[in-house]
C-alpha cells in the first residue's frame, strides 16, 4: 500500500486530533496517583476523549477491550486496564492513547513515574526513551529516508546500554490507526522510503532497561520484557513538512 500524502484539509483535521489527544494525556497525568487502579486511569482517558465528541481509537481495535493501554513497570505496551491492578509510588506507568476526530486518528504515548518520585534507574530510562524520539525526529524531514529515523533512535538508546524493542514498531497514521510505513526503532540494512511533505507518522520508541527481547502474556495483548526489566514508551504523531517536522500531539511545552 502506498504511503498516503495528506491534503491541507486532512492535515488540519489531524492537527486538531493531535491537540485533543495532548489534552487527554495531560488530564491523565494530572490524575495519576498511588492507589488508583489501571482501570480508573483508562476511564479518565476515555471520558476526556468522549467529552470532545471523539472516539477512542483503541477500544475494540482487533478486540482490545479498553480505550487506553496502561502498561506498568516491565510491561512494554498494550497493558489491559484492570480494577485489580493498583499502581504504587515509584511505578513506571506508560499510557498509550489514540482518538478519532472527524475520521482521523492521533496516537501518542507517555511514560510517568507514579507519585513523581522513583528510582534513578526509572527516571533515566524515561528520559532516555523520550530523548531517543527527538534524536530520531532530527531526520524526519522531506528528502531524508525513513530508516535514518530508526537508526538515530536505536543508536541513542543503545549508547546507554538499553535494549531497543524489535518486535514492535511505529507506523503511518491517518484515516486508519495503522498505515504504511512501519517504523522500526533500530538500524536497518536498507534506507527505507524517501520522506515527503504530507506524510504523517507515529514514531514510538519502546526501550527496555535490559534485553530488547519481549514476550506476550496469556491475554495475547500485554507485552512484557523477557528479563523482567523496566520498560518505557514515548510516542507522538508527526507531520513531515518541507521544513522542520511538526509534532501534532505536542503543541505545548513540558509534555
């Protein structure tokens, strides 16, 4: 399937979708506290999304049973919210959320430390994961090649001795949550497609404190680190332009 180039009208719709999703993430972050269940976090995110008249992208997507993926500590992605799973002070909680605004998706993920304090290991992992996104973003420009983004993300994270997840990748996004191209977070043999203005990409490093290897739990959704090490996730929906890339899900400072 060819990679779609968005029209100016489509870009405006995706820009608004991204703005609303950023607000959703900020509301979830403000509410996150020790003693709450991962289901409560999911409910807050879904309520905010629906308050905008939007639809949660993830709910019932290929059977996923919730609106927000809530992944804790060694859970890499796709953690299923539960009333029984209570988060504790110092836990890493990764929140992956998407919404549909007038037929167009936005997708973003953030990792937080519950209670705002945590181990030095957890803080550093989250910081490096976030920065690896921005290292890749430097290459998200028309005329560059897709896998320059991949190589930059991987090189940065691996320079800290971290494992870069290989079984899961970023993706194109638009009228579908997952579109071409796939976007690995580590160096590839080939350069990949040439980037063009109007492409929209969900770039999402998933970085482990230990090995890059992962496995799936029996629920067929939750991905965990094979060695039980901590994991972090950071994602934004990005527009390729003729100049600097535009982060559609990060319009303000400090996210």
